[in-house]
C-alpha cells in the first residue's frame, strides 16, 4: 500500500512538474530602470509585475495559446510587444532609447532574447518593426504603383525567406499568413498616399472579389479609396455620398448592409453636420431591419441636442460623487484616459494646449476622468505631472455607467456636452486633430444661440 501511494505521489509530482515546466519562464531585465511597475497587457487583460531596483523581475505565465503581449514600463510610459508561447525559457533584456517628439521625449523600446525558441522571438521583433513602420505616405507618393508593389514585395519576401528557416511549424504558418496580410494592407496604403486615380492601382484593387464577405476588410478599403477619389456629386453630403457609393460599387446586398451599418455606427457618435441626411440615406440603402432598429436606438440616443447620458464619477481631490448635473452651466469637454494608455498620454500635451487657449473662456470647462483600476498609478502620475484641469476617477473603467452609457470600450475618448447637458458629440475630435480650436469655437457659438 505504501509503495502504491509513493508511486502515485511521484506520478502526480511528475505531472505537476511537467505542467509547470511548460510555462513561459523568463528572467526579464529592463536596462536603466531603477525599479517600479511593469504591466503585461493582452487586449483588455492586464497583469501588474514589480521590477526590483536593478530593473529585474520574473515573468512566468501559462499561455492557453501563443500570443503577442505588451510589456509596458510605468515610468517611461513605453513598452515593447513580445511573442510568447509555452516552453519559452530564457533571459529577456529590454532597452529604451530616448527620442525627441514634438518637444517631448519618447522612449522607443527594443529587446534582446537568449533562450529557447530564440529564432521565433528574434523574427517577431523584426516583423513587428516592419509591421509598425510602414512607408510614410510622402515616400509612397514618389512611386508609381508597380514600383511601390515591387519594392514592398522585396521586403515581404525577405521575411518569408526567414520564416522558412524556422522549425516551429505552427509559428511559421501563423506568421506567413500575417506577413501576406500585412503586405496587402501596406499595398492598400497607396490609396491614401495619392488622391488621384492611378490606373495600375485601380486595376489591382478592382481585381478582388469585393462582394464576398470573406473580403470585407478589402471591401471597406475599396470604398474608402473610392470615396477619396470621387467628389460628391451635386445634392449629396459626405455621408449620403458614401451610401450612394456602396450602391454603385457593390452588388452584394449583404456587403452593402454591413459596410453601411459600420459607417453609420461610427458616424453617429462623431455627430457631423450632415448626420440627419446620412441617416436618411442609410435607411434607404440598408435593408437589414434588425440592424436599422439597433442603430435607430443609437441614433436617437446620440443625436446632437439630445440629453447626454448621465453618469457618476469620483472627484480625485475630494472623493465626492459627481453626476452630469454637477457640471451644468458650462459646456463640458471630458477626456477619458488612463496612465497605462500610450495614446492617451500622447494626447495630454495637446489637451493642455487646448485648455490653455480657453483658460479665460467661462463658457466651457475641461476635465479628465481616469480609467485606472490601480489608484496608486494615478496618484503617482498626478504627483509627478501637473494637469491644469479638474481630475476625476472612474474605478469601474469599461464596466462603468460612463463607458456603457456612451458606448465605448477603448480610450482615449473625448466627450463634448453643452451647457444645458445636451450632447454635442459622444466621440469628439481628439485635441491633436487639425482645427480642433475652430471646432470647439463653432460648437460654443451654436450653444450660445
């Protein structure tokens, strides 16, 4: 009996050790980092890790499937994306190079990996640089389409050649698909580099079976390209012209329904001048009654001039609960942000410039609502960096009344409300947008009437 128990115990230990040994097990070193938080982000899932005073920490994780995750270094507000799959064991060294950007210092991350599956990790770093750093539009515009296609093809072929030398078949096939897809997406950038009709590009983009739902992304790109190269005819607004283009360019009513609904869904929250005309054209273009009914509710809710959805938020300084009525009497611009959100932090200097411009204008107030779940991170940010606007905290983040009421699951998000609590835009232009001052001025002028 004792022998049997010992045998079972050894077997269980072996099975347990086997499962643990299969985890990702990395020793991570952040060069020049004197300790603090490091966030591991995958979609909307986050784990917070702690680096010691030498920038070292252990990363141990069981991966349900191979994935690309971001390691974000708190104090630098920068990170690197790494490829992880079970069985990876080794040392990962992160480096961050300071680079000037619009009067600020940005940190660009890279890494060096030593360990198992090194060929996969090294390839992913080079692929991610290629994926992230597409040709600038100014460079693309210097080429005719056949030449651009040839040069881009050389880059993609070099990556495919490297992949063919990797033994990990699952990794190889996954990234072959990604390289091929990215090559097509980058070819489509030609549509935005030149706003004139190029016969070779027109032939290329027209060759796809754009009426197949399998090519929905391509169909979307085709329609955007068509819209950019064909000015609205007389009697059409921007939105109604988009609907007209769908009817001219597609024969599949299913595709027309899908693209029309996608367009209107985002158009509603931006609240452009031609929203009512666009909605009317949409109802004549889409024949999916269920989708129309769904968007009708959104249109009724976010139509400019409607009561803005109410919400609760907590004052950072006083801890009090505030609702929308507490801000009545002035127009209100809300910046929904978080310390872990790179794009949010990039908008901060622009937001500060907008606030400075309107600092003596008593018609409008600017606030920010943090979506940080870890208040210590928020405390640290606000202690180290002055924010010249009132700060609030929404600890429930994307589960909050605010996020659900305004229908968003990503940030930054800017919400604009008039002095009477009526909605101006549920997805207002970002502070970095061109003509943002003129946009705000025009809405304030309308509100004054």
